[in-house]
C-alpha cells in the first residue's frame, strides 16, 4: 500500500492559536482524513508541533517571570489541547526542544558539513528579532523598519556559519523543471522560480549569542539558526525516518509567506545532505476578517475555540474551509459563517437527515425500502468529491457535498413524498429509496469534511434491516 505523510508548519510556541493557524491545520486534517479513508489509517501519518528554540520564547518566559522549561511546556500544551479541542486528529506532536529532534538536527547538519557546504564567515546585517530572520535593505519599509513588526532591525556583525545556498541555484531550477508539482499552486511556484533565478546568495545559519537552541555538532560555540533547524522537524517526526516511503510521499502544507524556506532553503539542504526530497509543498493563501487584516490592535483576532464551542467543530471546519478556495487569498466573515451554519448545516444537511429518517419511520419498515436508485449517480457524486480532494480543492469538495444535500431536499419537496405516501405507497417507497441512497453518499463524504457528524449519520442510517432513530446534527442557534 502506498504511504502518505502530511505536515503543518510547526507553530511558534509563544503565539496564541488563532483562526489563521486553525485554517492551516484544519485543511491539513481534512486532506489527511481523505487519504486515511483511501489508504488505511496505518499508511497515513500526520505531524504537527511547536517551534521552541527561539530567542523570542526566552524573552517571553522572562517577561512572564517563569523558567523557560516549564513555560515552554505550558505553551506547547496549549497548542496541543487547542488542536485536540478543534477535532484535529494528528498522529504526533513534535516539539523542537525534544531530544529526538536535536539528534536528527545534528545528523543532518553534520552531513551538510561533510559535503563541504558549511563554512565560517563574517556576517554583517540587519536582524529582526520578531521575524527571527535577517532582512535585506529592500525588504525594509521607507523608515528602515521591518514591515511586519514596524521596528528597526538590529545591526548585527558576527562570525557566522554559512550554508552554500548559491551552489544549489541550478540544481533547484532543475528540480522544478523535472518536478513541476514540487510547489503548488502555480502562482507560488512562479514567485519562487523568479526568486531563484534572481540569484541565490549563501545564507548565514548560525547565531553566536543565543540563550536557547541547538549547537552545531562540529562547533558547540555556535547555535544553529532557528529556521534551519526547525525545518528538520519534518524528518525528526517522520515515521521510519527519511529513507521511508512516508518521507518520499510527504506533503508540507504551509502558508504562502514561508515558501522561501520550504522551497528554496529546505530542498537545497536536503540535496546537500543527500536526503531525498519530500513529494510536494502546498502553499495556501491569507485571509482577512470581514475585509480587514486580522490584528491584535484592531481587536478582530478570531479564536477558533470560540467558534468551536458555539457551533461545533464540523461547523468550524466547513465554514472556514468553504469561505474561499484552498490556495487562494480570501476573506472570513463571521456573519457569513453564521449564515452558513443556519442554512447549510442546521437547515440543510441536518434538517434533511432528520426529515427523511422520521418520514421513513412513519411510513415504512426499513427492509421494505427498495433500493432503486441509479447507482451510477451515487458513484459519480463520490468520484467527483474524491477527485476534488485529490486536487486539494477543499472549498469545491464542500460545495459539492452541499449540492447533493440540495438535490435531496429538492427531491423531497418536489415529490411531496409525505403526501404521496398516503395515496401511492409504492411510488413513495421508491423515492424514499432514492433519498436514503443520497444520505448514504453524504455520510461517506462526511467522514472527510464533517467527521463529528459522520458517525451520527451512520447511526441514523442503521443497517439493511433496521433504520436508526433521528438525531439532531446541528442545533438551531439563535
Ligand atoms: Zn520583523
């Protein structure tokens, strides 16, 4: 059986999980559920975790008057439980302060060093502690500040280890020529390609005076730049390691802001260490909240747990993922989300299941329902849904699910089967059969996009001999 391995970025441990992070991990979890259904759970692996070796975390711990270790434990736990509460079914949660990660980082860095791709030099540059990265002049705003943090970066001059990224320019172009899907969607790939073609410079990969982090295996006085070691988490957490089929079939799901790391530096590091590359990187877009960039100062930061508490995890997932297509930029509107809940979930699929189950109970025994529905239609609906998921078109797959819901509701209303059953039970029975078949397809699709409702749907559908009782899938919320 083929394998599949999915990763999210590891999240900065001292951030508070917000809906932007939730978007990434819910999308990944949805793809994972599709592949688990297709390949079997044991053949699919889902890794997420926290990025902890950053000076920012040390500063935050000091500010909170806590020791770094317990502070990190507390913050990492917060991420893990947030995702569990959101219904994310990951297989492993990696923390970059773990031994297994440190060991793997040493191993990989030693390989790159042995390949002659790491050398000691002097770095003079502008470093933004907020970004944890050196910024070039042309990346600063008019005031000479980091555009994200509106703070002048620190002038740094220090002895640094460098990675010979420049050596990999042609090899990377070759990689994209041979493997056009290595970065999706296309527009992201074009950005990365033009960045590579503009000329790659060697990059500094060490910090001399860090209070936290992983030391170089060949020089314990230098700490490895956090971004470089963070990328290696994907291997530290890979089941059966970097020679396994999991690794070769790995998909990194990332935000579009970190493609330079995932699509230039990361493959170059792997080429240098002679480790095979992951299968692909998919970079999703950014979204605004009601047309405005989400920010603490505007007070419009959405906590995914608020939506989950009030509407449930299936609503959080489908409401968010259907706001705009995966890979594009978009907008999330709380009002549209509530409308989606009211019309598509409670009034749509929830109401459909309830009505059909109650009506069939009222008029027939389950075994009397003849399955006359055209099986081809059912296969076609499922195939279309699966095809969309293979292409990572998450919004389109959710939309397709609701097209089937709408068609079932229409059949119910057009035939007025509750009246028909009193005058022509035979004809009504045929329509009940068609409706039940649609519910069977919907329950199958729900395993991927509405995982908390899917078992309830199956319970309602019962088996060949016995229909289950109607269950409310989505409570009406005023
Ligand atoms: Zn910054």
